[in-house]
């Protein structure tokens, strides 16, 4: 998807919520400022204030910003220091993915109550094919309104929905509907909607390809659609030219694929200053393993492979992984593996970033538990389950490993990467 700001907002009755939705079975639902909105729901006193979620250290990055913060120019992927300069009065919060995963699961269940054809793209957005739901719930736009009402009533969150004939147009529709809106792109008016947009609105057009198109005088999607395919091949290459030519004509044959599963869940932290102390790195890896374990349990998944990522002060990055005998969602097991992987790396390097990731995910309920010979029947898994229950009620910061109670908790500077 091109940069979201490439799709202009605004009211156009031809593409409003009451436009003709004949032949438009695809919905794209996108939660509004999801992480920030979940934080505001958790802390109602923040409602109406500028809220920024992300790494809070000097090397942190913004993950989500409320619309009050966006009015000052704060955007996702912006360095936190820049966000602080633009909006110094904002409330800056570290991410709590356990909370976001729980909210995401509840929202996705609302979608699945309407249709089994739901393709999550991330925690906060999904495609839906509602062709088979018309008999029960009415036309696509009515289904979109129903979803928006349920999300608002049951979850206290808002979302924006695009309704169109294919995934590409539906995604553009939800972007233009933001925040808290609904937009229908009628099948018969798809090109009227698409062609005035800048070329950067097309999936696959980044800054370099945008500049290449602008040098050819191709500024709008309509310009690109009318350009000879040979010209596009020369500027962009065979595959990119064919891809963009199809999108510019409003064609996107991809189906909604509900089979897609999460491939990995991870977390990483960038230190405020480069670190050489093994004890501090050990605490960071433990905190990250705690995060990953909580996210796995919230998602109902276990991982067979644990990987550790280490970025040196000079930006060299090393990744090591180990496959376990039995898949796990236990933070302590992942930490032990991550630490053993880290200790075999050359000593003496200053470290800028470390990360822990669980890969090879499967559903926890379908994976048999295997008790190690001589291990107690109750141990780390049960202790971490109790910690999850306490965190759900009081917040993740109130409970954790004792070793994280001394010194700075690196969880506060975690890079807010999506699981």
C-alpha cells in the first residue's frame, strides 16, 4: 500500500456510505489509531488528549498516535524524539501488546460472527468477503455499518471501513474514510474514484518508484493507466510495470484468504545508549522473553523455534536461532534459549539493539504438552499464567521477574514492532 496520506480525505456523495454497493462484496476494516485508542479505553482520563504509543527512549519510534497528536504532525514510524518536539504536551506511553492482542481478538471475533472469510493483515486491520452474508445481514454497506456499531458498542473503539469490488479498492476506501467513517467505492465508478489519486496511492509505489514515475510526467493514477506499458517497463521493470498497470485499471484478482496464520511473534528493544554490560543485556533478553511469552499466550499459540537478534553499535546485525524439542509459550524457556544463543557471540562488542522472536507457530490447544523427566508438574507455565491474570487486571508493569526490579527495566524502551 502506498503512503496513507496519498489518499485525500473528504466527503464526496458519489463515494459516501449510501453509495451503490452492488458488486462490492469486499470490506477492509481498519481500526482507528488502534494502540493509542486501546490505551485511552484503559485510561479514560486520557480521552481528548494527545497520546503517543511507542519506544519512549531517545532511540524509540512511534507506533501509534491519537488523532489529537496527529494534528501536530506526529505519525507512525516517526522517531519519538521528533514526536516530542512536535507535541511536547502529549502523553507518551510504552506499548502493551498483551492488551492490544486481547482487543484485536475480540474485534476479529466480531468480524467472524458476520463471515468466516476474514483475512487479518495485522492486529488492527482485516479484509472480509461478505458475499455469503447478504441473506442474513443485508447488503455490504449495511454489514459494514453493523460491524462499526458492534465494535463501538462492545469494545469502545472506532474503526473505518472501505466497501468495494476488490481488496485494493476497499483498502483505499477505508483510508479515505478515516477516522471513524464508512466509504463505498461503487463498482461502476471505480475509475472515477481511483484515477484522480496520486501515483503514490498505489500498492508498491515507494519513494524511488514515485520519483521515476514523476520524471515521466505520470502524476496521477489516471496518467499511469494511460501510459504505454513499454514506458512503464523501461522505468520500473517488467514485474512492477505489470502490477501497477493492473492496479491503475482498478483490477485486483486476489481473494480473501482466511487460512493465513501468524508466522512469528517477537519483540525487540533499542538501548538509549550502546550497552556492553552482560547483566543489562541479560535483563533485556528476559524482559523481551516475558513480552513474547505473554503475546503467545494471549494469541493461543506456541513456538517451536526461538531466535535472538543482536545489532551492534556499528549497525552490524546478527541473528541466531534454535529449534526446540517441544513448542513453547513459556517465557523462561525462551529466555534460557535466547541467552545461550547470545553467549556464543563474540564478547566485548557494544550492543545497540537486542530482540527475541518465537517462530514456527502452532495453536496451543492442538499441541501436546510434554513434561520433562524430573520436572515438577507445576512450574514456570503456571506462574506465568498467574502473572497474565494479574496483568490483565492491574497492568503488565505490576508483576514480573524479580531480576527486573533492580536497575532500569528495558521493557520501557521496547521498539513497538507488531507481532
